[in-house]
C-alpha cells in the first residue's frame, strides 16, 4: 500500500446523540465546553454517519432512546455511556464514575425514565443542531 493511500481511521471517542432532542444537544454543548483536548467527536443518530455507525455496532436505529458512546472497538449505551463519557472528560467530572457502583438495572431505569420523557420535559427541535464554525470539525457528517 502506498503511503498516500493509508486507511482513514475513525476517531477513538464518538458520541452518538439524538440531534432533535434539546436535552441531548445540551449534553453535547456541555461536553464540548469541558473537552479542552477535543478528544470527543459527535454524530447525530439522524445523520448518515450516525446511521452507519449504529449499523456497524448492530444497534437498532429507531426508536433510539439512548446516547451511544463508541470508544475504540467498544460501545456503551444508556447510563453506562453517560458515566464513561464523564470519566473520560477527566477533572471533577470523572468523580461521577463512582455511580458505576450502583446496580445497572437501577441506573438504567432512571436513564430510561428521563429518556422516555425528554421531549416532554426539555422539548425538541424541528431539525438537528447545526454546529458553529468553531466546533464544526468535531462533528462527523
């Protein structure tokens, strides 16, 4: 293989989110603000890349009520995804990882309740979030 034909590597840390959910968009903005080393990349589940990545991990596309965190060859959903993202944000946020000690069925029950009611509580958009120029390169299309 010639050097100019090297395979393109996918980012190591990808967060898939519901692009029309106000809560999900708020979480993405929260992560971007605190991810000073810019290690996280983002894709909405409604995007072509989001659908392709969900297919790659054999995760059902719709109805998707979970944030998905792809870290290398592994992926996480629901409360585990949120806690692993917070751990990887470093700093004070990594302390939240202590909640991994709470049984998964309890963590996920709380997560599912919020996910099920997120549009009622936080609202939703008519279309996916459009990233600003300053963070556009962090979004996979």
